């Protein structure tokens, strides 16, 4: 229930477990703006402005306890979430494959309304 509403992207931290752990942090700025809107119907709407290019669309979401699944077109994202006051933290773990090291992405959003 607490997920409902509109959230604005604040930061994204990617941790790659390569030979040495690599950490990359991206912060919101005028060129990188994103909002997510979780609706009671189970729909999710997103609006992304990335380097002046706007992308928006929608998908579906469902959550139980602290696990969340978001499906947009052919992409399914599994993760966990936590909400502390007006900050939403999504943690998405990708398994290691032949081509990619295992990595974790921690995305923070601030509640807009």
C-alpha cells in the first residue's frame, strides 16, 4: 500500500562484483529525471528523461512483503524494496552469466505525492 503514488528518482548505485568490486553512482540532475507511478490497479507508469531523450510507458507491478516484480514490455525486474519515511529504496540483483558479472543495483526515489 505504501508504494502507491508518484516517486522521483534520486540516485542509482551499481555494485559490480568483478575481480575488484566496482561501484558506480548516478545522481539525478537536469539531464536525468525519472518518475515512477504505482497505481492501485497494479499498473505502473514511468517517465524518463535521459540526456534530453524522453521515454515513457507503462507496465504492471506486484509486491508482497518486501519483494517486488515489475513487468514492462518483455523485461521483468525482480527485487526487494523498503520505504523509510518518504524514501523508496529498490534493490535489484542480477545473477552472474557468461558475459556479465553478478551485480546489484540500488535505486532511491523520493515520494512526490
